[in-house]
């Protein structure tokens, strides 16, 4: 993709966030879609491309009354929406469509109209991991991190610092689910979920969603919002089973996706003003900082401990409060993308002054997939 050839011209989350028992999952998709369409100053009939995950693009298009020329139902977990941005940019550049709507909605907390996600007994996970007693993401995601701690010497206090710093960002965000200050002791003394993760190191469970609208950079000047240009993208997958990672201390999918996005954007790490790293659990920013190349192996814990990612730090990370304090309805990637857009528009509650380049990095499953999107408010 030519950097800056496609722009985000519409971005919005659902009208409410958190607990929304009065709306089904597909209604959350529609609410976010209508809000994004209004943000872009468009009508539903202007949309000719649809991408989504969690629901099928067929269902979303039908529900909204859209007959698209291009659809994408790529579903690789929470980073699916990063991949949708990448695929939509390619489709727009190829002339397959002009105006793409990407939607997300999940009734993660209330469970209204939510589909099932449990793996079948005959699946790879069902055959080769479930018999050993795994109890969902908390007990799966601890596996690689225990190896990481052993090899790097990272402490429990350093892990707790991730939650503390992100709560500080959330305190500045009126839409965040939790805003009260946290201390390291608060985090460590919370209820243990799966060692070493306490409750405050595990993602929220909420209802909500978001949507984006993309079009060509040439058309982007005609929209009411300031264009946010896509300057680099990447994607990859590694394994559906966390037990089969090539190396528990690093994500191959993270490295491939991130490197591709940086190469495409033609930027260095010093050019990055703002960073979103999918944080379903507190260890993910550690992996993200290292696998994206912002820190050397084993140095990310000290980098966060020294408050480099905090308010006033040299690399603001997860400025909305992240999946630990802002929102996490199950597939968090859309919320990270929304915050990157807000930062590039200059409208974020915790705005990074002068920010021109934002990197938004996601994970799908348990290090199974990855997507990276680099945005700028200046066209290259």
C-alpha cells in the first residue's frame, strides 16, 4: 500500500459503553455503524464495502440495508479489525469499492444475542490443551508469561505497574469503566485469578462496540472530520494453540506484523508519538514493546517501571486506559483503533500534545494472530 493513499474519515463507538443490557449484539454493531456514518457526514447508501468480525458481514449488511461491492469477514480474534483496515485499504486502492464500513459490537457482559465461542472437542485446542485442565484465557495466557518471567527476571511488582499506569490514563477519560487510582499493592492484593495474574491484571468484561469508515485520500478532504491517514499496515498469525508457540518469550506474529507496518510506513521508532498495544492482560504491553522494537528483550518491564509509557512519558501507551480499565467486550482491537484515531484528530480525553504518528497493535486469541496499523494526521 502506498502510505497515505487511504484515510479514516469516520470513527465512533457505541452511544453507551460498559453495561448495555437493552441492546443485542447486532444492535451494538448497528449503533456504532450509525454513529460512525454520522461522524463522517454520510448516509447508509454511501457505503459500498463492509467488514466485520463477531457477526458475519452478510448479517451486518442486511441489518443496515447495505448491498456492498466488497465484504471481509476475516475473524482471527481481537485484532481482526486491524486486519480489516489493512484489507479495506487494499480494496480501495484496487478500486474494488470506495467507502468501507468496519463494525464491531459485543454483548460481552450482558450476553444479549451473543454467539458461542467454545472450542469443539475435536478442535486442536480440544484435543491437545483442554485435557490438561485449562480454564479459558487467564489460565492460557499465564503459560508463556511464566517462562518470560523466569528468563528475564521480571518481578510481580513490575507486572502490577502496567495496571497502575493504565489506570492513571483511564482517570483522564470520562468514558472509562474504572477511574479510581490504583497502587501496586492494590493490584497485587486483589483476588488471584490465575497465578501470577490478579483480577486487576485481567481485562474487563463489558458491552459495547465501535466502527470506522475508510475512503481514498483524494476523497477524504471532502469530509467534515480531519482525515487520519493509514501509512503502514501489517498482519500475521502463528498458532491456534499457545502451547505450540515457537518461543514463549516473544510472539512471532507480533514481530512479522510490526516489522511489515514499519517498513511500509518508512518510519523509525523515534518518529512514533503514541502507541496502542492490545492489553487483554497486563503482560501484553511488555511483549508489544519488545516485539515491535521499542525495547530490547527483557527491558520493557523497566521501561514501564520508569514511567516512560505514563502521562508525561516519552512514549504514551494505551492512553484510553486500555482493556484493563477502559473497555474490553471480548475483541478489544476496535477500541484501540478508536483511540489512535482520536489522538490523530486531536480530540482524545488524554490528548498527547503534538502527536503526529500513532502505532496501533493488536493480538488475536492467545498470541495466535496480530495486526498493526500506523496512522498519521499528515499525509506523507
